[in-house]
């Protein structure tokens, strides 16, 4: 099991060695290459996934082929299509690696066992759900009310550590603006 994952768990909750071992024992390690899919729209999301190393994106594709990115998941974050995972229905969104990524996966039945056996993990999972809900509401409000410049500045605040790892066309897809508009905004900020 990844030392980085153990460090992550210990920094967020108090776990004994036995609990760490139990969580680790049920994890399935997986490596994805750049642009490789973890989940395709229409498949059922069967895993709760932790990003040990790398960078993932959750996105939907419009009928005309345009991609809209909902979220980026760098190291030390979790990723999944929550609706598909919870209800075991076809996913509305896809999840793919932006760069080579090392992941840990837990099946839904295994993760539910862990939640029932380890109260600290259950409590932490609930905190993550709340945080995700708050972040989603903030992002939705920003998307609906912000100018392209405000959306980009908000992106810079939330993702400063991964900005240089994401291609510009993906940042534009996340912000819901054209690549041309994003290029103009960045150019204007450089010349201030």
C-alpha cells in the first residue's frame, strides 16, 4: 500500500495500524496512462477511487462532441460519479487521466464494509461529502454569475498547484468558455 495514502489517512483521522491494514487490504491498485479512461459515460461506477499520484478529470460530452469538465482530481483526492456509484446506474459522466496516474480503488461492497467497521472512516467520508456539496454549490454560483475573468480568477484560487499541469483547452472546458476567450484573459493578465 502506498505510503502517501497512509500519510493522507493519518493526517485526516485517527486510525490504528489494524484499521490502516484493513483499508489497505481491500484496495485495488491501478495505474492509468495519460488519457486512459477509468469510467466511461454509460458504464456503472463500481469503485470509490483515491488518486495517489497523477491528475484525473470528470467530464461530460455534449452531442456535438464538446467536452465540459466538472472537476479535476489531483493527488490526495477522491474521484467517482456519485450518482452512478450510489444507485449503481449508468454514469452520466466519464473519468479519465490527464497524466499517468496511480490510483487505489475499492468496490462499493468493500467500501461499505469499511465504513461499517471503521467509525473514523465513516465520519471522514461524511465530511468529504459535505465539503464536496459546498464546493459544487460555490462552483455552480460562480459559473452562473461570474464573468469569464472572474471564473478564471476563481480557478486560479482553487487550483494553483495544478494550473501548469492542465492543458488550456481543458481549463476552458472547465470554465465553460472558449479557448480564444481564455487565451485573451491570460494575455491581458500577463500585461498588467
